[in-house]
C-alpha cells in the first residue's frame, strides 16, 4: 500500500490530503490546475517538507512528523518524471540513461530494470547517440521516462508528463506509458487534469479540488460519484466500464465487449478476443427507453434496472442504471424523467451508438 496523510500550509493555501491505494498500480491525482496535485507528489518525493502528517510506502515510513522521521529525497528510491524532460544537454541519450543507472547506486534490488529492455520498451534504440536538442518533445519525455526507470525506483512519480506536448506528441507518448504500466510492476503516481489520460492509464484515482481529496477509489467506481461533476462538468461525466472482447469485426472497426450481462459494440480495432478493455460511456450519449427498442440504427440496447435518480441541475437528472455487475449513467432532462416516470426499480433499455463509445486495452486485475 501507498498511504499518504499530509498537511502543508502557505499564506494563501492549505493542502490537506489523505488517501491510500494498493501497490503496484497506477494512481492518478486528478483535478483542475492549482488544486494541489503537484505539491502532493513533491511531498511524497521529499522535495517539499511536510508540515504535519505521515507517508508510508509498502510498510516503510518515509515521513512521520510525530516521530521526527523524514527520509531524504535521495534515499527514498523514488523516480520522478517532470512536465519538462530536464535532460542533461551535454549528454547523449545513452549518457542520460546511464545517469539513471548511476543514481541507483549499490542498492540491493531483487529484479533490477536493465538498460536494453528499457531502450526496447520505450523505442529509444535509434536515438542513443543523439543529444536532447536533436529530439522531439515526445522523444525527450521517453528518454526522461527511461532515465527514471533505470534509477530502479520503488515508486515512479509522473507530474503531468504530457502537459507540454501538443496533441500529436501526446498520442505518441501515451502508448509507451501504457506499455510501461503493463510490463513493469512499479507503483506509479500520475498527475493529470486530462481525464482521457486517467482513463487510459490509471487503476485508481484520487480526485482533488482546492487542496482537498473529494473522492478516491477504482476508476470505475469514482467515475459514477457526484464529486466528478464538480471537477469535469456535466458534459464529461459518465461511466467507466471494465470488460472483455468477445467478438471482433476489424473491417467495420467494431468489437463486441462483454460488460455486465450485456454485449456492448465498441469502436475498437486490432485487438483479439479475450483482451480486457476499459470503455467510457458519457452520460450525455446515453438514451433511455422504457420499452424494448425496434427499428433503430443504435447498435447497443442493454436491458437494466434504474437504481438512482438525482438532480443534476434545474433542468436535468442523472440516472444510474444497473446492467448486471456494471452501472451506467445517463443524463436526461427533467421533463423526460417525469414523462418516463424514471424511478428506482424500473426496467429500462440503455441505448448508445457504437461510435459514441471510447475503449482502450487495459490489463485488469
């Protein structure tokens, strides 16, 4: 477990953060800019002193103000990837990676991370003799990742590593982050204000706002919590579902994903049957019917039971529907909710276009 319970005060800001998450895994610190995400990872790294609190990683206390324990940053065995790559300009890519190995020192590591596998994992083979100024932004971040990995970290901190990249470079780096998550059992703390990155990478999420934790837990659970609306707004809220591919039709770009007791048609290509995936269904894209639908172009019609109806704003309602071992969220107008008499226990059909779904391969555990 990674256990964090810390407090830090400034003149005009107070951070009070408490959460614990299982390791290994990827915990995302998610929230708007200025909510305290970067400060939290700096406290964990030992780069900023804790005013009050305790940090524990896999049974080892890194910080405990009650007992006067504060392990220096260089002794915590933590790797850090910043928003900017911070590579040494006078070193080649190989030299920057070697620096990571030297940082590991003589620590006794049961299964060390070696140079060649990291180069292969991050696609750095053709870059080893270049210097940082000869690299693209995405390439520099991949080298920064490799250097951090070769320092043999017990925990890897990534502070918005894609924030300085344009969309194309971000899409270039994300698959490498996914590969890193899938191939290595290193706990990671990933800071982001982009939910798309959280959706693709994280196993757990800590939602933050104004220096406080609003919600925490597995991504699929937190995606349904009302606290998410306060951070991302009504248009971006929705259910995150974990499923398994049961059928594929690459010519159409559609895969059949088993979620709950239903089969969901999702826009996915190039994945084989049996692949575990994560799918996001935005509440704004979900249509509810109180009778079995007929004669519609919508590819997905899943039978379920309404479990909760809550106000979203003056003119809308959020409706949770259990589709069997999974829950989806629909946003409907107040008039529609009244006309359909939506209430807990009512049988409904969840309608969603295949093109409205977003899916990503994900090694669920």
